C-alpha cells in the first residue's frame, strides 16, 4: 500500500502517475482540507475535488481544476444578481452538483470522509481518498497589512498577489486525523509527499495532531517531490510563500521545511546542483525529471518516487 | 396602495393582472414563506421566486415556476452522484444563481426582506415584494399515516398525493410580520387575497401574529379570489386539502375558511349558484371570470377585484 499526502493540482498529477505503476486500489490519498471553504452556503473542498475529477479523467486539463466541458449558467445568473464580488470563486454548473451533494450529505450528518468516499465511488475511482480530517481546519494567511485572508480569498480572489507574513491552521489543534489516515501512514510501504505547496498544502496535513509524528516514525520511507523547480513553483505561490515566511524558494528550501518528516526528496534535474544542500538538511536527494507535463512523464516520476527509498537516488 | 397576500403561481398571475390596471410601484405583495425550505444547504423561497420570475417576465410559462429557457446541468450531475432521491426538487442552473445569492446574503446576516428587495430590484420589479416574515415559519402537514411532511415534500416529492390530517405552521407563534407588512395592510385602499390555497398559502400568512387581526380590522376592504372553480382547484391540492381538513371544496368552502378576514369573495361565473352560500358565511360574493389563462383575462379579473369593495358585485 502506498500513502500519498496531497494538495491539489500537483498531487492530482502525481496520482495519475502512480496509478499507472501500482494497483490503484492499493493507493491511499490523504488530502489537504485546509483550503475548504463555505460559499453561498455550500461546502466546497477544492483539493478533494481536483483529485477526484483528475483521477476520473473528468478534469478541465487547461485549468487543472473544475470539470471539462463545464457550463456557467449559475455563475452568470449570480453575477447578474450580485456582481463580480460574488463570483470570484467560479463554480461550474456540473461542479455545483458535487457541492450540492456534499453539502446535503454533511447537513444530514455524514462525515466528510463518508461523503468523500461516496463521491469517489460515484466518479469510479479505485484510489482510496481520505480527507486529512473530518474536523474543520482552515488555512488563514496574515497579510503584510495585518489583515487575514482565508486560503481561497488569498489564492483565487487576490490571485496570491499579496505579501504574506504568517500562516496559521485554524482548528488544527482540536482536529483529529480522519479514520484511516494514521493507519495508512503507519502501514504504507512508501509514504509520498506529493509536489504540493509545502506551506499551505502539506502544512495543514502536518498540523493535524498525530500526523507529523506518524510521518517522522516512517521517515526513511517518506519520499517527497519538490514543487519548486529551478527556483520557481510550477504552479501557485509556493516560491513566494517560502521566501516570505523566512525560507528559500528552492528544492533545498523545501527540504529544510520538511526535514523533520522527509527521508528522501526527489528534485528536478535542473536542480541537480542543489543535491548537496538538500542532504545538508538531513534529507536524501534523488534527481529525476519532475515536470509532469504528460501522463508518460508522470508515470516515470512515479517510478522514480517509489524506487527512491530503496536507494535508487543519485544524490 | 394595494396590498396583495400571495402564495405562488395563482398570486403571480393575479399580480400580472394588477400591474396592468394600477401603478406597479403602488402594489405591495406580502408573500407566503411557509413553503420555504433548505435543500443542499441552500435557502429556497419558492413563492417569492415564482412571483419575482413571473413579474419579471422570466418565468417558465409551461410550468408556472422556474425560469424560461433553463438548463439542468447541476441537477443532472447531482442525480448521477446521489440518484433521483436528491433531485425531486428541481433547481435549474440559472435558478441556482438566485438561491446562491439568497443563501450567501442570509449567511452574511441580511434579512429575508432585504434579500427579497435586492432580488426584486435585480429582476427589475416595480412591485414591492415582502416576505410575510423574516423569521422562519414552516408549513408542516401531518399525513394519514401519522408522519409529518414539510410542504415541499408534500407538494413536490409526493405530488400532494397523500391524505392530510392536519396542518401546522412551525415557528409561526414566535414569528413577527416582516417590516412593512402590517403597515401595508393598514394603509392599503384594497387588500387582495390572491387566488392561492387558503390552507397552505394564505394560512401561513394569517398565522403570523398580528396579520389576521390587521386584516380583520380592514375586513370591508379585503377582497379574496376563490382558487376553487367548479369544485376543483385550478392548480395544486386546495380542493383535497379543504375536504381533508373538514371543509368543502367549493367557493363557499373558501369563504367559510376565510370569513374572519374576508369582506368580499370573487367567485367564478361557473360558481354563480354558490353566491348565496358565500354570503351565508358572512362574505359578500362578486361573480367574475376568474380563470387567468391570458394576460387580458388577468387584467379583467384585476379590474373586478379592485372594484369589488365598492359594491360592484352581483351577489
């Protein structure tokens, strides 16, 4: 069994590689829910949905999120009623079906784990999807001005174009790992930290009490993939956030942030020269092609990741 | 100023007649919210929406509810995920824009009155729309089996094909009339009870403390239109409900249920023979063509209604 700690788009791509090289039903994906939000009364879990849609082959490949062939009648109507202020988080018509289902089930008393499994089954997924927690944890970013933004405000509404001074995970202290999360970490042959933002995607998962300790106990078998390639994030604000929070926008910076749990970090070929710095942080470095621009490249990266703990690295 | 107590489709048609014969901005529509429901986390106000869409010329004329030219992507997606059990209340994609807006505003702390006014303005309505109350009142029907159904379960899910033993208006005792409701009743030259179900559409409005008393004080100027024509409801279960609750499915039965507040009842020409029975209930009878199958017929009925308190009746 392989356990994968996941954010959104990067993790979804990593999983599309892993399902090509290992039995999908032996993969447990533990997904960040710090990005979850309530909008218009609906419970929205962006990372869970991105992974579900991607593994189902239903994702919009151009954006990396949402459904392919989506229509936007509800958003158009809402914008006519309430203006652009209400529609910065775009909910497609078919995507709304997912949010209506999730919200209805949660209101009936189902846990997020249960709803996530139901949605995964409805989308035909063989991979087992777990939210990191059934309790609400919310990533909150303090901006340079002193104000606070929830993750989606920061990421979507402001397009992460604001300086961040601190990140906190509201509710994390009181949260418990969702059923199966700790067991998956404990029993996996390899635990993969997907190439997701280490601060705001992997960070919330680690903030759930018990998760970081469980990972640390499996450290030799924990393999991360750097989401920073050539000093830049492939997607999103990971590079800026690392610098703003006192770190470094590099594979070595990622290694330092995650060194407590990471046995091995897979870094891109363009970062080969950073292998020494990664290892100086106490993390084995393995060099591979980490840019998953095609399914074949995702598959090759998955092979490299699964082989990494066995000492296939070049670092 | 004309005040109109409203249910859904019948009231919407009555209003389309009234706006042809009097300044729309001098009409205050007080609308039943006992039908309101929460589905999938969304706050839905069917009667308010039916009236808004109808007055905006945006309603689906075939069904009498929902928007013309609607698409159903969200419902199709929801049905694939959760089955028909979750989609018996059909929410079109553009209609969802209304519910997303309403729910979002209510969550922000706006009152239903405020949201209703905002939606009416966005749809270009000149008529002033008021919910009967900003407090939640829910029509609950006890069925012959002893179970209870909320109004939409009864009306839509079961297509009102179950026997009803009793009706109650949950929350009514603690509710207050929405701002402007009592003033509209007190100050109107004519108060119209639209041809809506007297039990489950007009009944909830009367159950809001203060409304029935305010109407009774204006009784000579209160004119109803019978929703029962020739012993049958033009739409919905008014005829069955009247009988099931111990009354009679006729214009006279309507007069008896509403005799405490009704000065005059406009009955259809086919019910001319019931005028004596209506008057025996203490309610003046006026005979007119009450079937609003065209805008012109709705206009003529509106003229008859507004003339009724002045003694234009034939009863």
